[in-house]
């Protein structure tokens, strides 16, 4: 075998297992489809690499991968660090109730506590300093007090480096020169937060504790290799392990390649890992995969309601994307489980759609697939307009996650492309309750709710927190992988990312995905050295 372990993807599942298995003296190779980004290459202008295209990845291998399905769109990061590049930094241990059903009996809240702790320590999570509360956080606190729920207000743990003594005035444009960038304890360049509001498009001062600032540098120090722009297509069992087939994306072309390993860890995210395994089953490479592959997918109940607060300065484009929550995870709101968060302006989606329109105007050969991503629906159009209008001062993007039904299914269509069957009916009451709470909190603080037309007219939603598709289960009838992340029917093949989470958590899922990856690596046997 060329390597002991090949890991597909470098997000929370891939980065964590890469480090832990490298620490066990395994020969580890990480194949990442996206680029290696830094502050000099983060996209900013309209013709910068914003777009990841599944049709032309050799040409368009940019920052954001947006998959558009009927009734549901999914936003994903593409690059070394995976989803940590675009997520809102929230590192939250879920409530015990999140483990009440659908999990294998070996997975318990108590059993995951040590792994939750380890992930928090590695990412150096902490709250926004008291003196740096954003106007959105203050609005959240005022709203909670106004409706009698001040006890439900929480300051959230963020994977962000702060300077407790930094003096921030939110009515003044943030200045990146107010930080100092120096090597952190993992050897990666790191600065402190100056509230640029760039969490989802690449923090220019490196204050965001993305995985390329901690787990991945340590993995490389322990001998792991990380190769960007390697798009994996198939996995095939061979004598002694598996062969992984990929295309190396190089100067506008795809260069085929392959590598062998005794073990393979699939960590391409909920959509990426599920799609890869579905393709392997369709091609007859992994025929014993569970019939539950692709089922019980969840959007984690993500929901957004902007509101106009004419008499308050919100500055939704400044500060960490999310810093606080109002907690209704106890089911007190008509038995619906969710929490409300102070979302930042979704400038990432706005930039993405502007880039798509630019491709449609300038490239005849790529217009067809760009048309598929163009903001045709009112949901996408409003998000794009929000990114262009100067509304940041008074717009509050009330955000939420909740426990939806988790009943969607991912599958390959007749053309071999990933598709989704999404049914809203069993989750409709959850989203209505969240919307009602958004309206109540906005009005209690003098705001005017502006429901997204995508929801009010089309019941169309979007999520950056996709879960499931390769679910953990007690048996292969109930899931694709066991409690150790190993694929039923295919020894030595693992999945370690959001795809294995078998139900909605109702909170931001990165801490749970990380804890599961820590546990999978902990239970995985060491490698036999040559």
C-alpha cells in the first residue's frame, strides 16, 4: 500500500482524524478537492474564485460550493480546512436530548464529553469579550428581556482569537492594521479579532481558528501529507486495502491519478461523502453498502428572517458572524426544539451570486451550468440584493437552527448527478414556530420583520449545516456506518464527518462532528509499520 490511511476531505472529520492517526505513526495522506487559501488569495473582487462548479471544477474551484435542489439549497466550503473556512465559528456542545434517539447505543452524551472537551481545547474556544459585544448581541439581549426570556440569553463559545483589551467602536469602519499576526502555538500565523465581519469569506487577520491553524499544521508536523486540488471520484477494494481514484485539478485540466491505502476515511461532508459512496455503489465498486445510504438527511433546521430596525444601529456586516443565542432547546415553544441567533449579513452568498452572474455574462461555454445557479428564485434574489444595498447599519438577520424531521433523501439521478427528495410537511410546524419567534423578538425591539420571499412564497430554504446521508446505526438496516464510523460490509473503510450524524442537533454541529471524529480516531487501531 502507498499509505496506511488515505483521508478524503480536510474539514472537521478529515483534519482531526489526520492528526490523530499521524500521531499513531500512520502514513497519512489527505486529499482535498479545494485550494489552499491564505490572506493573499481570499476572494474579494467579482472575478475572483468564488465559485466551486461540479461541472467544471478544473476551471471553477473557488471558495463556495452551493448545491441547489428543489426546496433546499446547501452551502459548503471548498479548500484546505473544509467547512471551517465558511462556518460562523460557533463551537457548541449539543444538549443531552440530541442523543435521545437514532444513535447507536454506544454513542452517548456522557461518552462524548471527553472528546467535546478536546475539540474545544484544540480550537481554543471562548466567548466574545464583554467590552466587545456587537450591537447584534446587545439587540438579542434586549429582545430576550423584552419578552421575559432574559434567562435564555447565552453568549456563545467561538473558535476565534480575541484581544481582551481591544477597544472597538462599531460605528467606525474596522481596520485590519489593528491586529498583529504572529505564529500561534501550532506554528500557524494567527492574529486577534478586530471585528472585520469577514468570518465567512476568509479572515484577513487570521483571527478565525480554522482547521488550517491547528489540527492540520500539527498533522503535517507528524508526517501527514495534505494535497489540495485532488478531486476523488471512486473507491475500490483491492488486496490489502483500497484504491482511491482521483482527478488532480491542474491549470484548467483534470489529470487522473490513484493511490492505495490499507484504510480509507471518507470526510467530504454530508453531501460529498454521500455522493461519493452512492457513485461507488452505482459503479459496482462497493456493492455491499447499506440500503439506507442517502436517507434521513437533515438541514438542521436552519432558518433566517431579516428585520429592519430603523432606530438602531445594527452593523450586521461587522463583528463575528454569530455571538449569542436565545435558547429554546428545552421544547418550551409548543414542543419545538430550536434556538435563535444573531446572524451576520450573508455576504458570502451575495458575492457568490454576483460571481455567477459575471460568468453568465462573460463565458458562453459556461453559461448553461451558471444558469442553474443563477438567483432565479426570490430567496436568492433577495440575498443578492441585500449584499448590494447599503442596509448593513439597520438590518438584523435573525437566524436559527432547530430539530427538523430529518427525513430527506440524497440520490443520484438518471444522469449520475446528486439530487434530493426534500419534504417540508413533517418539519413545517418547526419552521413556523421559529418564524413566529423571529417576528416576536424583532417587534419587541422596534424592528419590522421582512420574511424572505423564498420562504413565504415558495417554502424554499437554505442551510450551511447539512447532516446525515451516511448515518451511524446499530445495524446496516439502520445506518451506513457503525458507532466507530466503519462502513458496514467494507472493513477498513470509514466515514468521519457530518454525514454520519443521524439526526438534527438543533445547534451548530461542528463541535459534535469534531468529537465524533476524535472518537473514531481514538478507537481506530494503530497502523502496522513496515
